[in-house]
């Protein structure tokens, strides 16, 4: 298996990465939003769905 960042052979200690550096690069990409799941506008809830229930 190769490292998804640099494509070197993986190290069992950092699997699926080859080193701490590549693991940190991957984490940084997640934290900055570089990795994202695309969504359609229709998938987002409207304001009525987000509003707390009103008391009767």
C-alpha cells in the first residue's frame, strides 16, 4: 500500500501514511476544508427546519 500524500511505502506506525509529516499534511487538509463532500443546494435544510419548535 502506498501513502495517499506522497505515494511512498506506508509505515505501520503511521498507516495509511509513510510518516508523521504526511499524516499532518492530511490533517491540515481536513482542518482547512480542502477535503469536502459536495452537496446540492436542495440537501440543505431551510430556516423552518432549523428553527426550534414553538410552544403551543
